[in-house]
């Protein structure tokens, strides 16, 4: 292994509490050795989830052999936030996973007037913890060094107040990094009261998208704008 190993080129990537003495969790070590079938000495990288990472070598035990200095990466700018109305079944987990993969920095699930799903506080907290674990796993898979922030379930009034918020709606303006916080409604669309809130609207294309597809599309568009993959408006 050379010092040029990065999260993208390493055999695997994980998050640890201490970069000075990196130790994999039991689950991550088992995943590396039994699922990915990595052998002792394999090139891996670890991050603290706050933009700092270093190259290491996998060992038989969960502790890692350090191979490089700690590298610090600046946070993506501007930060991209996607707030999505709660949807049924396991689709929120899919949204959280894919928003992490495409590069969204903050994920905010909320309850809209037409949201079919209604959770009590205990279930909401349980699912929030599950979402954070999904984010960690997805960030490992796509080799992120900054972990996205995932909030608990919040009311519509909270997401409307987010700085730079815009609302996804048919016929809206093209997405712009001038307003990198987008609100995506539920399966039944925005209620009249929600649609009347004084927010700029942003369009996501000519077709009617499922709620979870719209959220993932919004995240991908804003992340692509930020990275320069598509031209800014």
C-alpha cells in the first residue's frame, strides 16, 4: 500500500471514534472480513464523519494499523438539505439511503397534512435511530468522509422555517444553489394551506414523480449542481 490510498481507492471504508487509535466496531470488522472477505493487510480507510480520514491496514483484530497521516477535507459548500414528507412502509429508509449516496448534507423527515403515516413519539425516535444507522452504512459504501445529519421527525412549520427553503412543485423554477434547501411533499401532494405558504417553488422535471423519487431526484440535482456536473442557472 502507498500513502496515496484514499477512501475511493481503498478496499473498504468505515467510521471510527478515534483516528489516532482507530478500532473498527465488531459489526464493521465482521463485515470487512466475512462479507467483503478482506484479508489481513488489506487497504482500508477510516473517518471520524467530520471530514477527517486516514489510510490503514486491516488486521485480524478490530484495531487497525495506521498507514498515513490524518487528512482533512473541507465540508461541501453550500450544504444541501432535503426535507421530505413521511411516506409509507420502508420507503423512508430508501430515501435516507439514496440521499446519503448522492451527497446530501442534511436530511429532514417531516409530517405534512396529507401524510398517510402517523407515528407516535416512541416510534418516531426508534425510526430516527434506524435512519442514522442507514446513513452510516450508506456513507461507508459510497466512501463519504462527512456524515450527513439526520433529524428526527418534525412538523411542516419547522421545515418551512429552514434557511433558504424552497418547495418542490410542478412548474417551479429550475433548481439553484442560491436556495439549496428543498421541501418535497407527500404522496397526495401539498395541501391548499401548505401550497399557500410564501416559499419559492422549484420544479423537478415534466413528470409526476412518486414522493420518494422526487426526494431522491431533488438531492441528486442539487448535489450535481454543487459538484459542477451540471451547469448552474
